């Protein structure tokens, strides 16, 4: 597992909105542009007024449509999330702050809610700042009051047979693959992973790209707007606010 970011690096990244993070990541060409984020059809932000969430992934798999099969569990046979307390030790092995990332493996996910107010309180006590799932959540009012993030595919009134199947392995949610310890960012725009190797460079690159966008927006709002001025502004902005200069400079510094 890679080393966590420094507190300064972490906070600079946490201040960014999801779109700025995603656009900055694209500048590095370290992954395909259709990878690294959850399909919005699979889950969405439940509390879109909360500030951005950032943390290291605590991964696992759940099911809720049917009772767990006792014979498939290690002895002693434990059938509920609350009973299977070994996951707590696993969670504490991941750096803080943590994000619980659980994929619902049912053929039709989201029947029962695995995390509500009680489990959200447990997760907060374990240093988690949010929960990401393609399954369901519940107790929205109480959890919102905790300031605990929910990103989920559904809201359900019931637990049904929600139980943990396994944990500590890579999972996939809405096309987004998440490994234990991965850096996970989420806000009202959605959830994405941030490649650890470029994470410290994301804030300055995002600031550069924001200046480029601001110059184009200001041009569009100007009283003397024209297509010729727009073309000239875009060309000038691409030359003036060029993130590749920052990226190449950092690469050169690292080689020294």
C-alpha cells in the first residue's frame, strides 16, 4: 500500500470539487477518460450540501436480498455485520480518514440498507468520513446530522438481510475499480478515485485549468463579445495556462 499524503497535500486536494479533480487527472493521461469514476446510473450523492469527501478506501462486499449462508462463513459462524467485528481491525489498518466502499453483489442491488444511523456512527468512530455503495442506505436525517457522506444507488426503509460477505479485496462499483487504501473523492458531482502518484500535483494543475476556464467565461460575458475574440481568448488561454508545464516541471524536479 502506498504511503498516505502529507496533511498539507491532503487538505489541498480535499478543498477541490469533483469536476476540478477529474479535469486535472485527465491532463496527466495516466488512465482512460472513461475510467476511474462511478457511473452516475449506479450511485449518486445523497447529501449534496456537504463539503467534498476525501479518504482512503476500506473495501468489501455485501448482500441483502437473502439470508447469509452459514456454511460459507468461517467459524465461529457469524451472520450479521455487527457480529462480524473482524472488519473493524481491517478498517483500522487503512490510513485515516477512511471511506467505506462496499459493493452490493445481489443480482438486483439495493433491496436492503446495509448502513443507517447506527453503522454510520460506528464508521465515524472508526475514522470514516463517508460510505460509497451501489446498494441502499437509510436513516437519512440522522446520518446527515452527523455530517457523514452517503453515496448510494438507492434509499431503502429496511435492512432486509443486509450482511457483509467479505472485505479487504478490490471491488467494482459502477465501473469504478477500488482497491483497499485507494484515495477516494466524492461530492455532489459523483465519486472518483485519485491515482496516488499524481495526487500532490492535482491542486496546482486544477488551479491552472480553472484560470484557463475563467478567461474563456469572462470573454463570453463581456459586452464586446465576438467569435474572433473568443477564438483568440481560447488560443491565448491554452498557451498561458498550460498544465503540461507544471507536470513536466514536477517530473524534472523528481529526477534531480
